[in-house]
C-alpha cells in the first residue's frame, strides 16, 4: 500500500531528472519544494504589502485615488508576461530563470546580457528592500532613526536571510509559507479593520483625482501614479528560478506563476483600496502636507501598540521578500557559474551536497547587497541613484526574454512543454512585449524638470550604465564563449535547415 502511494512521486522525480538530462544537466538540488511553497516564493518576492506600503504615498500624491486602476492594468499586462514565461519554463525547467531561458531561445551572448542586467537588478532590489525594512526594524527595537541604525538593521536582515537560505530548500519553503501567511493576514486584517473603523469615502472617490493633475492632462498624472502598479507586479519569475527544486515543474510552476499574479494582485488592490478610502484628507497628501499617510493611518487606527504589531507584520513581509529575492539571485548566479559564463564560475558553481544549495552563489547574493547598503554611509543620495535601477533592470530582463520568445516563435519555435498557449501564444507574446515596452518608457520618463539633467533622467542613465558595463565586460572577458552547454536550441534544427535551404 505504502509502495503504491510513493510510486507517483518517484515516477515524477525520474521523469523530471530525465527531462533535465535531455537539456544537458544533472541537477544536484533536491525537489523538496511543494506547489504552495513555490507559489509562496513568488508571492513573497512580489510582496503586495511591501509594494503598496512603500509606493502608496507617492502614487496618491501624483494621481489621486484613480491611481488604484493602474494595479488592474499592470496586473493584466504582467499576466501576459507570466503566460509567456510559463510556456518557456515548462519546456526548459532549468534553475536560474531568465538567463537559461534566453540561452535556449536565442544564444549565448544574448543570454549573458539578459542574465547580467537581471542579476544586477536583483542585487540592487535586495539592497533596496532591506534598506527600506531598516527603519521598521529600528522602530520595533527602539533604535533612534538614523542612517547608522538603518544600515545596521538592513545588515541584520541580510544576515538572517542568508542563514535561512543556507539551511536549504525546506527552510526556504517554510520561510516563504510563513511570509505568505503574514502578508495575507496583514492584508486582510489591516485592510478590513481600516474599512470598518477608518473609512471616510465611498467608492465614487476612485474616480475623483482631487485636481492632482494640476494644469496638465490627467493622463500624465495617472502615468506617474501608475508606477505603483509597475513596481508591484514582478516576483512570479522566482517560481521558475528554482525549477530544479520543484517536482513536476512543467505543470506546477506555470500554476504558481499565475497564482502569484491573481492572489498577489488581489491582495495589493484590497490593501490599496482600504488605504485610499481611509485617508481623511486626500488633498493634504496631494499638496505634500501629509507625506506619510500610511503611518498616520496606522497610528490612528491601531494606536501605538497596535501600530507596532502591524509594523511587525510588515517587517516579516520585508524579510520574506528579501529571502525570496536572495534565493532567486543565488540560483541565477549558480546557473551562470555552472555554464562557466562569468568570472569566478569555479566558485559560483560549487554545490553543497549536505545542504543542497550553492554556497558561494548565496554569499555573493549577500555580500553585494550589503556593500550597496554600506555605501549609504558615504552618500544616501548615491544609494538612491543605484536603487533607481532596480525595477527598470527587472523589466528589461523580462522583456529580453519576451523578445527572445517572440523571435523564436517567428523562426519556428513551437513550445513543447506540459503548458502550452496554443494558437494564443503569438498574440499573448506580442501583447506582453507591447506592455513591457510601455512600462519601461513610463519608468524612464523624466518627471523632475527642475532637477539637474542627470537626476531627471536617472532611471534611464542607470540602465544605460549597467548595459554599457556589461557590453565592455563581454568584449574584454568573453565569458559567454567558454561554455559548450546547449544554446539556441528552442527552434528545431530541421526548421532552421529548411529556412537555410529556401534562402539558398
């Protein structure tokens, strides 16, 4: 009886190993991550509580209450991206996410640049999350708010995140599930209590800009406020970063990606709705008189003690977000190292057979963000400039994969994994690319005309700097040519040969 119960799982493991072997790899990871843990990893990376609490004041000040509709628009746009990724990961369930996907869809140079941009973005995002969490931890510990206390608390969070990741896939899964539970409780409990006790407006306020656009067309104000949606909806790709740690990844990871969008988006929208309807003086926020409406609301609704409890929930969300980000970054670095694609590969590809984790890749995902955080001691302004690249880099990495998928489709690629879009594949792929380009333009758009040109174009400039540095590295070191692992194999060879014959 017990043998029969265990057989399906063992058959899945054998099938997963055979599929991976057909792609040229023999995994050292343990497939210990359950479907809900995989979803929770993506959810805590997306982190609706962190995203909304961090950007809410800016979005409300820029566009007024209608900014909430950007959560719906961006959610639909990123769902298209998630669907494209689902087809890719189902066919190529390899650890590392965007780098191995771009490698199989296009080639080594393109994959190297995709992974480079995304890896830098992940390091910067980890730094921004732990730095943003620093003040929350400082308040709970009773530290006086300062740059030093924020740095100390941020380093503590990086250390905690690293320790949990070093414990292995099961510990990572448990941390993700705890983070998911905390976020859902935080979203429902805080949002529900605000709606019951602090509500000052009806739903009609969601269509009232309160003059946030000033003398300009409201479209410009909404585009600026819409960054709350743009910044929120990524994290689902983390489900695919750990593809070698999930049983039956071709089926389970696409489901986890979609759940991340559905449930994460619903939670974020609910929290945002509760906050909008509970802000008593919206014009004061728009005018800049109330720069921290979330803090004001929490203190009014929960009192000093209650507000600290809520801050604790928010802090758990920040920590679980950092853990998931670090896991994603380490798997990407390991994937690079395993393919001998970057300097230091002999360390990055080392694997702990006892813990079933890549230790040096994890250390890299701790040391680089810590260095970025420590840089704020020299210049907080410099840290702000570095962090400005975070979301742009992630979107560029996404869209490089989406573009590679579209190119491969037009060259004859027919997804052969367990998840397929069929006839909808091409229109979904085009829609995902169009959305991504619009989102990137919106992020780069200069919105501070009175600031020096460098600050006005800081997001664009930071993106150009990262890409140029990557190109220079490729020209000097040529790491992309060191690997003989498969690449550009999504398009069947017979299709490529047929095209060559026709052209001849």
